[in-house]
C-alpha cells in the first residue's frame, strides 16, 4: 500500500463479509450522488482514487485532492489504467480555495477522523460545496467493536491506526450541522454518511 494512503484496502478485500459491507457503503454513496444531480465533483482526500474513478464511471467530471503527493501519483496511475484522466493535486484540505477547488458536489469520505483539526476541514468543505457535500466517517463505537470481533487492532481496543477523532451517528450529525444543512443521514454498516447542502448565510 502506498504510504499515506489507506491503512487497509477495503475495496480490494476478498473477505465476503467485508465485501458486503463495502458494497453497502458504495450503494448508499451512489444513491446520494444521484440525488444531488451533480455533474461535477471534487473528492477531498481521494487517496488512491477508488471513489473518484467510480464517480467518473457514472459520468461525472471528477477532480481529486489529497495531502500526499505519492498517493496522488498512485491515483493518477489507477485512473489512467481505468481509462480516465482525472484532475488531481496534492495539497492539504485546509489550503483548498473556492476559486480553484469548488465543485457542485464535494465528496469527503473517511477523511475527517484522520485530521488534527476536522473543524477547519469542515469549514473548507462548506466553502467549496456549490451546493452539495457528502461526508462519511466510521460509526463509533460500532467500528471499534467490529475490529475487535475480527481480532484487529486489539492492543488499541479496536481503534484503527490514524483515527484521531470518533463520532457516533448523532454526534456526527451535530458536527456537520455546525457549518452545513444536513439533508439526509445514512448508516451503511459500519459508517455514518451525510448528504449536506452549503449554507452560505451562516
């Protein structure tokens, strides 16, 4: 796995239970994307590009950003192998600016829990969303319980390496509502996924 990318490549897992969980996550994501009617998306924290490529396959014009230049290079390789030339750049989420980086739909999945300052990242998402945003995080304490059930990260009490923040479903809803209008909250096991609209008057 590329340094700075996903700790565990859930999209390539061969475990049938994990594959079913990931399929549920992707199905909910695609349903929410379709609900927005967006044609242009920017995935923040795109990692190796799996979601960005899936959105491109659905006909969206997609760009992506991630803090790691190595991960962005890998995303570019995977996108080209899939037949897409995506606009990708390496930069921290806090440095993104509306003039260059705004999009009809901002996608930010499995990112907030890794950031030292998720509030600043949420502020950035709110400024870039024109008007839609989809944000997801692991649902706690279920995430850690499932890790322990499969004997993963036992010494960390099930906490995945790199997770600095932990939200319950209700806690995450309160978090996004600080800067965005919460339109729909989904719970694909074991995540929480929020469809939001920007509220530029707040």
